[in-house]
């Protein structure tokens, strides 16, 4: 279970299931929901296990990852590699045979993107790592839509874009908190190579774009007043927190007084509320 990083997968499923309700314009087939969520867990779990296999050298040197199974010796590297590959194969076949092959291709694409593009190519080489690597975390939105319709639509693309612009300002506050960990192992997360002021400014820019994109669903006719209300209120509070962080960074505040984790914790609440509104909205239109 620890190899699959279940706390991360919770966020992926939060964005998958509500999109299925929007695609179905009501309650989707419950067996299909179960098959999609289980397949999604297996696929993301395989990606996370392979990520741990590749990053086992730096995980041993970082405080926040020092208790992972490969670091403590609970699981051997060979076992972890075999487990990750097995989940990748099983999840792809699961999606293909029980959901549809479009969803299977998207799930496999997300896994390969996370493992190869993010973990192997970007993470240790560029501060753009979390921006482009975050695409893997956007694909569950497309998987949720395709599992119901066996196709894609602009609604799914818009929600994909919301998660794309959400990911950096979600992760950068956490990176600000643990930047010493990343600096120790030479991973160039943005807070490692840039000042708090620069990071906070980037957070504000991405936050405004994210909120703006989230509002597109209603004028394009995919959602109604309920989703729009939640998007405005939750997005407004997000921007309040983002600008608050920027103001503290500009003032030269550091340490606990920077309160960067307030935005990190709110980011999880925000995406949960927004996608809950995606699921509820079809019943109120």
C-alpha cells in the first residue's frame, strides 16, 4: 500500500469520479465508476511504485521521504520494480477489457509520462519539472470523461487545464516548506533556485489563470449556476490566500511566519470543492 502512495491517489480520484457525473449528466453506471476508480488506483499506484524505484537514492537523503519502504528496507528494489510493472500491465488490461481502450490508453499514457518524462527526465534537471510533469496528474480528468462517453470533449479539456494550472501553485508552497530537502539532493524545484518573492509571484500568476479557466465551463454551457457559484467563491478565497502569501514574501517574512502551508492545505480543499460542484451541478440544472 505504501508503494502506491494512497494519499496522492486520493486527489486523482477526486478529479476522476465527479467528471463521470458531468459526462453522464447524472448518475453514471455504478459498476463503471467502480471499474474506473479501481483501474485508476492500480495505474497510479504502479506509477508511484516505479517513481520510488527510480528515486530511491534521493529518497534516502530527504527527511520527508526517509520512511518510504525502499529506504527502510521493507521492500527490495527488485520487488518494487516488479510490483510497479505488474500494476502497469494489470491496470492497462483492466481499463481496456472492463472500461474501454481509450481510457486504457490515457491511463497508460499518464503512467509513462509520470515515470519517464517527469521522474527520469525533468525532476532533477529543471525548475519546470512540476509544471510539465504535472500533466500526468491532469489525465485522470480525461479518463473520467472517456470512461463514460468513450470520447473526449471541451468540458474535459477545460477541467484538464484547471488541474494543469492548479498543480504548480498547489505544490510550490510545499516545496517552499521543504526546500532544504530538495537542495540537499540537487533537485531544482523553483523554491530552491529562486527567492520566495519570485515563487510567490509565480503562484499568483498561475492562480489567476487557474481561476479564470475554471469559470469557462458555465458560459460554454457545460455547467450551471451552482458550479459557477462554487468556482467564484472557492477561487476568490484561493486568490486571497495567494496574494497574502505574496505580500508576506515581499515583506521579507520567512520561516513559520511565511505561512506557505496555508495555501497548500487550501489547494486540496479547493480542488475537492470544485469537483464536488462538478458532480452536483447536473442535478440542479
